[in-house]
C-alpha cells in the first residue's frame, strides 16, 4: 500500500531564508513522487517529480527535492524564500500502475516579510 | 498551450438541484480524474476514467456521477447536492501506459461549488 505523510501542517519562514517541507512515503515498490503547489482558489501546479532517475531533483521556481530511499523521504527545499512562495504544498506518490495518486495532507507555507 | 480547462470557475446551485461541472483537456491524456477538495484539506479522489473505463472510489457517494463522452471532455454530475457537497472540484489528467512515461497529473484551476 502507498501513503504519504507530510510532517508539518504549517511552516513559517522569513523572506530570504531557506525553506524545508518534509515528506515521508510508504510504498511496496519503487515509487514515483511529486511535489505540487496550490495557491488560493487555484489548481495544483507541478513543482517537480522523481521517477527513479537522479535522486536530487530540481524543479521550477528554485525548488528541489532529494529522494532518500533509506529514510523513505522526499523533502522539498529552497535556498531562499520569496513572498510569492506562500501557498499550500502537497507531496504525492503514485500507485504502481500510475492510475492513481496518493496525497499527503498538505503543508501551508507562510513567508514573512 | 496544452491545458486542462474547467468551467465554470464558480458555480452556485440550490440544495437538491442537479448541477454539472465540466472539464476539457488538450493534452490528449488517456486518464481523467475528479477530485473534491474542502477547505484546508488534500484533494479527495472521487473517480477516474482510464480511457473509457470508469473507476469509482469505494467511498464516493452515489449522488456523484461522471461521464466521459470522448477523450477531451469529462463531466461531473451531482444529482441532488447537499450542503456538505460545497467544495472545490478539481479535474486532472495524466498519461498512463503501464509504467512507461511516469507522467504526473495536470490539474485544472477547479470549480468552486456553493450550495444555497
């Protein structure tokens, strides 16, 4: 069975400081993992994906994530937060046959000026 | 640009009055999904179409139905909306061919449904 746990429901950082959003997954096979961002009243936008290639994945807007199989983690990072990064972030794992996707509960990122 | 389009963006209906939400895509993806998302929650999968095959989630109420007349369009019908059905409804697509491709989902901007 597949599942995703996002360890923090809310994260608050100051503009210009690093961002760390934590995600742990459970999967009985080699998973594909994704991070999405959702701004208010908008759909989900793909930030990055891991699909069994390089373990360090670079995404849009300066975000990156590292797949660590030994820790079953896929944490999202950004060196320097921008006000426009304030949004909700979802970590997602795919099912074996990619028919379905399993969502974490989300992390709301607040960026203080 | 290829995309997923949902109409309308905002929909208001009366308690018990049927409503239909629509989704179209220009990505030519073979899988289409409908999610319900309530405030400060993760999207909850209602059902998905793998090509023409309909897959209902076990806990999706019978009140929710879907139609996919062709590859590009998918509809969500709520037969008798209740107050608890007020939510954002998200349509998503993906391209699935076994484990080849590993494509992510692409989402529309959603339809926010209000029930009076």
